[in-house]
C-alpha cells in the first residue's frame, strides 16, 4: 500500500471507477500531472474527464478570447449576454473545471505554446496539444523527448465529423499478464515527426485513409502558413493538387485519399460536437488505460482515427518497427 | 452541414439522466438540438459525482432530470429542456405522449424500463436509440419499427438465480453468502415480518426445532440487548449450521461447514464493548456507522472473523438503539451504510463457516448493491455515438444506421466497431404477433401464479389485462369499480380450470398491457408434473425470448434438500448488474470470435453453461461485416460525395 491510502472521501467519490481499475491505479492517476493546450471542444472533453477521474493536477493553455465560435462547442463556459474581453478560454475553462472536482488542482499557464522551453515540460507526466500547427506538434513533441523523464505526448484533432489522436510514449515498458505468468513487454514509439516521415508505401495495407488525408491538409496549412482549420472550399483545388504530388512522391494510388474526404476536411473545419465527444473521450480513455491499467492488454500504438460517416474507431500502428 | 435543419426541428425524448444521460444531454445541446424532454425518477447520490458531471455535491438528494436541465441551460440558455422527475412507467407517459417525439434516446440502467420503453416506441412508431455501458464496454443500437430488430427481438439473459438450498444450506461462493445475509437475514431482522422467509429452512426434517426457531428472532420482553444479539448470532451461525450438519447426505461430496458461536470468537468482549450512546448524536440515520464506532477505517480491508463479529454486533446494536422505528419495514439499500456493514459482516461470518474466502466491505457492497461498474469516458463516447445515430434517424437515413460496439481492446484494429442492424425477428412476441405457449397444470395453478410468474415478471407488463374469449378475468388500473376489484381479487385465488371462463388445455388467453399497447396471445397446454429444480415456477413459457440462467449446475444434484423449500420462494434473485453486463456478455463472445479469427470458438461458448440460442448467426454476421471493411468504406464514400 506504500503507506499512502486513498482518503475516505476519495474512496466514496471514485467508488465506481475503482471497481473497474482498482485502488493502485486510482492512486497512480491522482499523482499524474497533465498539460493541455488548445481548448476547443475535443480538448475540453478530455479535460472534463481527467478532472472527474481524479488526476493530480491539470495546467491549461489557451490565450484565445472566448468568442462566439469557441463558445459554441464549449460546455465549460457559462453563457453570458455581455461576453467578450472577460478572460481567455483557458481562464474561463479553469473556473468550471475546478468546480467539477475540488480534489484536482487546475491552473492556467499563459503564453504562446511555441515559447515554452524544454524545462517547462519537465513538470508534467502527460502533454496534450489540440488544434496546433504541424510545426508546433513537432517542436513540443521533441521538447518532451529531450527530458530525462518520460513525458507522454498526445495530439488530438477534430475536423468536421472525423478526427485523429496521436500518441508518443517513447520507450514504454509494461507488465502483461499471460495465462499464469507476467511478462515484461517493451514498445518503441516513434515521435510525430518520425511517424509522418515513414514512406506511405511501407505502411501496412489498408491503413485508414484518414491518416493520409490528415497529412495532406496538415502539410497544406503548413506550406500556406495557415492557422489550423483556416481553410475553405476555395482551397480545395490546391489541396487536391498537393494530394497528387504527395501520392506521386510516395507512389500511392490517389484513390487512397478520396476527393470527398479531403473536401470534408477542408470545407467544414468546425468540430462536430458528437465527434468531439467521441475523440476527446477516447483520448481521455487511452490516457486512463495507459496510466491506470497495466497488465491488461497493450497500450495504444500510436494513432487512433474516428469517422462518423462509417462509424469506425480504428487504431493504426504507424512506426518503422 | 445539412443535418442542422433536421436537428433544429427535432423534438427528442431522453429517458435517463444518469451516467449516459448527463453526457447525452450535453452533447445534444452542443449539437444544436432545441427541444429536449428528459425523464428520470432518480435523485443525485455522492457516488454519481465522479462521472455524472452535471451534478455537484450541493445537488445530492435533488432530482437528476431537473438539475441536469439547469446545468445545461447555464451554457445553452436558448434551448428548451423539459424535465420530468418521474418513473417512465407512469401512466402519464402513454403512447400519445411518446407520439410527440421525433426520436427516443435511452440512457437507462435496467432491463425492465428498457423493455417498457421499447414497447411504447413500437406502439407509437417512434424510432428508439438504445444504449448500455459496463466498464470499458458499451453499445448503441437503433430500433426502427419494421426495419430493424426491436430491443426484445433477441434473448436478454435472465438474472442469475440460485436454488434456495444453495443459499440456505450449501453456499459455495461469496455471492451466496451475500444473498443469504441480505435477502434472508437482513430481511428477517429488519424487514417486514409477514414476508415469507427461508432463513430457517433446513436440509432435513426438523419440525420440532423449527417451531422453536420461529421465536429466535423475536426479542423477548425485558431481554437484555446483549443476550438477544448473542442469541441471534449463535442461532444463525451456530445452531443452524449444526443442524444442517446432521444431514449426512448433504455433506457426502462437500466440505462440511464449521458452526461458529460467540464464545469461540469474542469471549467476553461484547459485554465490555461500551454503549453506542457514545457515538455522536445524529438525526441522520445514514450517518450511523459500526465501522466508525469500532475505529475501522479502510473499506478496502478484509476484516478478520473477530472484526466481522464485532461489526455484526455493533451494527445490530445501532439498528436497535438508533433506528428502532424503521425496524419492520426496512429493505436493503446499498446507500444505507449501516445496512451494508451489517450484510458484509454477516456474509463474512457465514463465509468463514463454509471455508469461503472473506471479502472487504467495498467488495461486498459491490456484490450486494447491484452496482454497475462505470467509467465516465465510456458513457461519453456512447453518448456521442447516440447523437450520431439520432441524427441519421432524423434525416430519414435509416439505411446508414449502425449498431456500434465500444470495445476495451481493439478487434481487427477497431475500438469502435459499427455493425449493420439486424432485421426484426419474426418470432418476436413483442414486435410481431407470434403467439406464446404456456405449459401449466390447469387444475393446480392459480390465476395469481400466472399473473406473477408470467405476465409481470416474464412478459414485463405493467398494467395487464387478461381476457379469455369474451370474458374479462383480470385487470389492473386506478379507475376500476369496487365490485370489479373484488371480482378480480377473487379470480386471482382461483385455479385456472375453475375460473368463470375456465382456462384449460387447448384454450387461448389474451394478455394485454393498455399502457404499452402490447397484446400477447397465449396458447394453454395442460401438463401434470413439473421438475422443482429445473422448472421452479411450476409452469413453462415457450416462445419468450429470455435466455435461461446459467448458474444452477453445481447444486442440481442436491435434491435431498428439496423437501423443505417452498415452491413459492424456491429461487432467490441474485443482484448482479445483469442488464448492462449481460448484453455485453453476448457481445464479447461475438467479438472474441472475430478477434481469434476462428468462428468455431463460438459454438464452444454456446454449448457451455450459458446457452445463447441465436448468437451463432449474429456473431457470424458481425464477423462478416468486419471482414468486409473495404467494401463498406467505398460504399460510404460514394454516398458522401453525392
Ligand atoms: Zn422484436
């Protein structure tokens, strides 16, 4: 028991989930420190859940003002007719989240994500970024990897009725229970940069098409210096052109990235709330599974895709090994 | 987004504002739904707070439906949410009520209510999106009359039942001890004295001592409390075991239990145990705790036999000294802390007697309290999927509707697995008009037996009406004439063949629920004998879609115990989180089959303890669908590009 027992209050509050994953897991959960940047609908779902589940602390980062569109997908911020200028998204979400579970320490870190140095991330066990540029994803991921301790890195993105989760647990070892023995397993995760650099031809057959489509759009936004989600129907011809170039370079059949899928990603960039719920909660769940339940199945490696159109939630292992 | 107009114009009914309900209401509001009605009879409890995120500590005790509405209006004040703090089975929620909705979304936690809503949706011809979760598993299904199967087209596994002798005489698992402590001992000591109770059922003829034992639970005039408590302890854990041991036959192939008496465990201690008056005075009976009184802190700890005995006495004492008024009409409630303590201690002492491993209060509470294991993320994912399916239904795009399973471990790379819905089952007595067959001894069974064992419990009817030819035999309702009520009451006590419109072999009766607008025809087949072990109801209903229970095997041979048990209470309901769990049992077999890539495995499963009659076909379909994946994707893309 390590001499640290859950308090009576904790046992009562977390009763139902302890029944699923046990006391030790709950204790581990309550010692983990999490950073989340980019507070749109999907990330907000994630935050809600890890706060309810009882993580140790949560630091929020998003200096954007709480304007109409940001509010539309956010159930953490009370509606106010005179909204505007009353604090950043992170600040407003922080107030609500604190209220969700007084036992979790929730705070705000102001500033641009790209300005945070390697040392900044040392405080955390888990770093989650959402709605970020390609450059930001690569750079934050690299900073996490430079630390001597292992910091789990996640990206979560939702566009229209589909989305993607990426996970980097670096070098992850875990105990796995076989019939009557426990074996130690090792998983080697690639960084985001390494993963997306893998030639498309060498990926397993029938990889989710969404993987390729997301790479095309991400690349387009990067080249055109757009903010994430800053695309419209007018961009479609250029996005398709980029698709063709990439497919040629990777010798992949263009039909693997259908026009219709690209159109959805480019045109309606808004998060569709039920899909945000599925994605945000799936990421919270993957996080819980990894943090909490060792020895029960393998942790996710390393992409998760969901598309409401076909209804599938698929895990893809996109790594060299 | 073309779905916006469909969403804006929709009027939806949510049933349940609990784990799934909170998430669902939030996601509906964010997705742009404008007119949401929500029914839930429950009030908020502390253990809801970790996942039912619309609720706070300060809301404990208030209506879930009402508090959920207020919480959502805080971020979406423009929309209309109508809460009903009521039971969905109330007569106000009739077919006309259901007809006003475009779609009904279920976030329920029990089979009974699910069946009821299913019938109303069928009668009102309103599509139903149904859901359930257990731990990391969950599922969403779509039920559209005439197009897809209804909720009751497939067998719903029965709640586990145990022969009464397993509970009273030959427990082999901890759950048996819990059932004994909760349904027999607790009920005997604190519940309604007039209820039948098998606590003293013995394995052999013990007429002489059973007369005597009738009085054991009555506190004698001027009897000192210590004396009384010790007498109960010695009787249930000592003498009862002793007399069970006297039946050698029972223990031929079993380990003999050990009688436990107070003197062996506690010596003189209980007398010195101070008095309960030193516990803080409180009016709130839910705050009373034997653990606190004894200085036991951690509910995860497994207490020793001695500690369990001390908890037993302390809890008994607190009940008799502080909650005297409630005695005689208490029933077990998992949120009644003192009751949980008492049941845990009693079950553990019994377990010790039978060499069954002891359990912590935390574990015992889970077993006794019918607690559904829940994780917030699963509920939220399922709620998102419900909204996605609801939108398809509202766009009249029922062809793209899917049943979706949320899995704990990926199967064919999928954590969320969509499957094409099944067609209605032509033999389903709920959504098609296939008659049922009832085998019954028409010269011995009373109408009451048919009403209680068949109409209410198996057919799940709420307000039944039974007719035979043109004659009305039985009816339930608020607006009945007095003489009719008397007439029906008299009918209940009559044997079937002696009713005014005699029910005999070869006749057909009609059973109808006016609220559910469900009519079932039942063909009667006379049969003389029934097997008490295998057919404890004394009658058998065919064509009814509930899978047989699994558990009875280990005691099937102990027929020597039967003489003493009364047929009216020959089985005891065991509290497991059956509804949500059991559906998922079916699911898991299906999925396992796919994951292992060998369909054979399933037949092993269906030949095993739990017969799942139609599952083979279903699992195959799931497997085929999963293999199909390329085709499915192309299909959907075509649709999308249009
Ligand atoms: Zn049916």
